């Protein structure tokens, strides 16, 4: 079963099987733990097509999956780009 990381502010919770297994400080683990810095746009009109830009560190590993909430459902982003691909 995969581990899920949920980031809130400067902390991240590691969740497995619906239970929080560990809470880590993102400041203390800077450069190691995945960290989302910004998401644009913050909101979109219902039904509108959009592209989501997420910046951060350690979020584009081969086995990483970034999830977002859309219309009350949790959905996986289709593709993560590395910094080199964006530039």
C-alpha cells in the first residue's frame, strides 16, 4: 500500500490506509521531503478548461503522484514536468 503525503502549511502528514502515521516539519526536512510552494490558478470556474501550474521541490519523482480536488473529488494530475522541461 502506498504512502500519501498531505501538506498543510509548514508541515506534512504521512498517511497510509486512512491513518496518519507521522507528521513532519517541512522546514526541518528541507530538500528531502516533497514540498508544494505554489499552485496557480488558485480557483477556476466550474466546467472551464484549465492548466494547473504547481511549483515546489521533490514533487516530480518517477513514482510521485500529485492529487488535486475538483468538484469534490480527488483527481490525479496527468503529468508532472521537471524544472528543466518547464524552462
